[in-house]
C-alpha cells in the first residue's frame, strides 16, 4: 500500500514529512498503517509509529500524534480560554482531529463549540482510529460539527464568539487563506467585542517569515497581540508558535486563576506565564 | 568517503543520528564534508548541512551546528553565571567545540576558564572548521585548554571553582560517568562553598529516566537543584534540559541584573526567568 510520506529504507518503512526545503526531515519508524482513505481534499491516514504511537497524516504531513498531540491542543485552547473572563461561545476552524475541542469543553463556562472542519473524513478517521486525541465515546454534546469551508463560515458570523481558534494545517494549498488579512478581518467581526482570536503561527525556526507576517498583520487589526511558544517534539525543529490577538483582554494581565489544569499534561500556571517569554531571536523577529 | 551517521538515500547524502530506539530520527541533507579525522576516542567530523550549516559530528552523533549551537551554549553558561554574584573561576568539562567557553568570557568578572576536554582533536577540528561556534581568531587568554579526562581532573580539585559546567555528550561510552553520583560528589568538592554546578541533562521526551536520575542524584548532594529547558531544534524532540545544582545561590531568587545580554541570540531576561517554568509532564517526572 502506498502512503504519502512513507518511504522504504533498509527494508523498513519510515514516515517522513515532505518538508525538506531546509534539508531537514523528522523521520519516524512505521509499525503499521491503521487507516488510509481518500477524501475530496486529501489523503487521510493514521499510521502507528514506533516512538510516537498513532499519528494522523494528511497528504504525507504529520498533524498530530498519540504521544505529543496534547501539547498543541492544550496550548491552542487553554491560553485564550484562561485569558477570557467568561468564555461561552467558542469556534474552532480546522482541528478535525478533535483534540482542541476536547480541551475547550474542559471549561464549564463554555456552552458551545462550533468545530468547523472542511474535511469530514478527517473527523471520521480521527474518531475511529485516534480516540486518544479525538476523545473516546460520544463527543461532548456542546461540540457541534460543521463540515464547511472555515472562511465562508466565519464570513457569515458577527459578534458571535468569545474565542476563535484557527487550528489549521500549514499555509499551503487550501489552508493558505487562513493566514491572510481578509480572513483575520472576518474573524474579528465574528468575535464579540471582547473576543480573542488565536492561531497556530508555524515554526519560528523554519517559517520565521510566516510567524512575522501573521504577527504584524494581526497587530494592524487588534489592540493586543501576543505570540507564545511551545516545545512540540513532532513538529520540525521542536518549537512551535501560536499568536493570540485580543480585542480587550491581555493574557499578560490575566490572573490565570481561571486556568483549568485538571488532566493537563503540558499547560499549568507556570507555562501560562512562561510561554510568553520569548528567546531573543524570536523577539527580534517580531520587533 | 564513509562517515558515521551519513547514509545515501535517493542518490543524496543524509546525516542522521544513530539514535533510533524510539524509531525517531532527525535527518539533515548533506552539502559536503569539511573534515573527517580519527582520534583515539572517536571519529570527529564537520559536515556542512543544507539547513543548519556546519555541523560537528562525533561518532555519527550531531553535537552542535552553526545555525543553532548558540542556544545550547548560551543556556548552559549564562544561567549559572547570572545566578552567581561574582563568578571568577569557571571550569567546563567537555565542550570541546569551544562555544560554552566563548559565552563564559563574556562576563568581566570571570578571570579563568579551565576547558577540560578529553579529546584534543575535537578542539582542533572545531577551531579550524567551525569558528562560528568555537570563535574566530585567538581564543580569549582567560581560556586554558586542558586535554585530560574530566573526572580525573575534577577529582584533584578542591574549593577551586565558582561555576562548573558539564558540557558532555550523551551518557553512553566515556561520558557515562559524568552522569553518576561519584563524579557529582567530586564536582561538589571542587566547587567553592557558594559554587554552582550545571549539566546538560538530556531530553525530557526521549531520555526522561536520565533527567530524573540526574535531578534526584543532585538533590541528594545540593541544597538548591533547578531543572530548566530550552528549545534546541537540532536535538531529537527539540526540547532539551539542563540541571543546575547550587550550594547557596538560587536562580529563582537571583535578580538577574548580572545577566550579560550583549550579542546573545537566545538568552535574555525573559528566558532567564521563563526557562524554569516547566510543562506539567516534566514537573511530574521530577516530583
């Protein structure tokens, strides 16, 4: 069976991101392929790797793993949810693996999570083959799955959300528009007047120009913009950035007491504060 | 030319750590081999990679690179040097690439740096082929190179150093003793009575048992033990730990004003504080 991203070397199957424009590849030994399906949009695979367990792979690009998916999911949701004083309405654009939504419903103030994923197949395959990330059993009833283009969905909303999280894949192909100003303008309008937008803003090592552009574009639109980092072994370079853009609440002034920590494996009060403390090369990139 | 760690795939040379017990390999595209020499201890190579520039490789294991070597070197030296009120005498065990010593002499209070590297070849090759890490031109006259076994050297010293940094390779082969209690006891005796020991304590993701053991062994010997993290793209998993053990001064109580920041690309005041804020899974590992 041919799977994008999997190659044979020394009689062994290896999974490797196609991302090699810097000549750097993260490579995982494959134990077995659990699922391979074709959607209208992409090849959706779940591959069991030796070191990181089950891994969601879209068109050959590793998205999340059983071993460290929690880091990304906790970081993209807890930071905005602990910053907002009373988050009730949440929208997640992308994030079909379901991990971010699982974190959102840990907050009792949250009443509804609109999970807008363009590719239904990603949700189905994740729920069936990757419950360690997507969640076991029936999803929380507050989560509403919407299989629609995220940009079109957001464009139609106004004053609707306390928190919008852009849990997208890399800015190539269909996800590219999620990194552009017109979409951020629509997202701003879809937020309530003290709402918070958060997005994954790529690697400061391998995609510094993306992070820089996202940060500065959001600064043109939002009074409070804060970039924060997490150490995610799965992603090339191991360090990943998120950028939070807020209409009123500043994470650096939030008291952090609203942070839910029960069951967390990455985010705690120390991280909520420490993640905004950036290395000099990242500060200089954003200045 | 056969070089440890380099393999051919798809007609291209790739450099890859042999470390694959978790089935995870970081892999770099090779541009050319700049040096390959055999010492009594190991194969010492400098390989130019496409994305990370010149790379020091010992017996096939990547040690430091032109692109991100500064992160490790700044983190292992600035944290203890900014914690100690007046560091004058510094000893570096290992660290033959010279990068840590370059950081140490940024502190005007530092009068002498004993660089104890067992393998002279590592120093020579680094100075000749990797001056971006080892330093251009003549080394600072405060740096004294000692080509000796670090354990024997430290055993003979008493009340000699303000800061000892264990800048070792992984705990396999000759470096293994540098992670053991007898060596830490000798290092404690080699410190002045308010001295600080710091060591690289491996990846919390790939070698959690090493980090845990180092941390707890040092706790048996020192009143103040603090583990801190840095995001180093070159090392597998991208997140690396250091553990500081101190006879008196606590980095969490230091005012940080002594930190030298001029020329730093990673360590600034935010990092000096933020690096001790550990993710939950690391806290639980160390508790």
